[in-house]
């Protein structure tokens, strides 16, 4: 099984961090994978996307041109990548920042008010991890078990105080109905 995931949004939304977390989680589950970050030169406020491929077999190319799963954290990302998602694929939308509905009816769509929920949790910068939690629940590419191990790999020592907040955000998204 191979799952191609594309995270897309603005720089500063944690797009690359969410992708890196999924990549480490896949590594810990002994999956084959690829993690390819991409961002504009302006970083914060510019465009950012991250391709993650999780597979049972070696990954031939890190490029995700037809994602199985799209995580759209802003409207320009949804506009740009919605049509690229494979039929039968999945689109997760931060409905706090994106008011329009997905136009396609051949994909599963989840509207998660991730930015609003992150604010309610007191961690407004962790909308990325809320939507990642929902992705883990809805997509069978990786399991929910042992999330802490992968999170320890991506939360830096200087941000160790945010470990529990990140874990809470993932759980919030995982439990979001």
C-alpha cells in the first residue's frame, strides 16, 4: 500500500512540521517513505507545502503530483491542488480559514475548524497538528499508537515545553467528529 499526502498552506502554519511528524511516524512503523518540503523564499506568510509518501515498498520518486490525501490549510492551496487529488482520495480542509466547499464529489472531504479549535485549546499555532490528528484517524497510512515516540523526534529540545500541547492538538483532531 502506498499513500501520497500533500500538506499545503502558508509559511508559518507548521506545514513542514506536520509532514515531518508523519514521516517519522512512518519510519517508526518500518514503512518506506519520502518527505519533501517546499516553501517560497519569504518563509512566513509565503507558500509552503510538504509531500509525504508512506509505502510498504520502496518509494521511487518523492514528487506528489496526484495526492491520495490533500491537507489544505488556506484557500489558495485548496484552489491550486483540489483537482490534483485522485478520485476516491481525501481532502482535509481547515474550515476556519477556508469558507468555500470542495467542488468535487468523487473524494471524501473533512471540514475541520482547526484554527478555531487550536485557539480554544490555547495553542493558536497548532492547527496543523489538529488537522494531522484527523488525518491519522481517517487515513490508514499510519497507526494512532505510539504517537509520542514520533513527536519526541520532531519537537526540538528548545521547544520541549510544547510537547504536551502538540500531543493534545493531535488528540483533539483525532477525536473531532
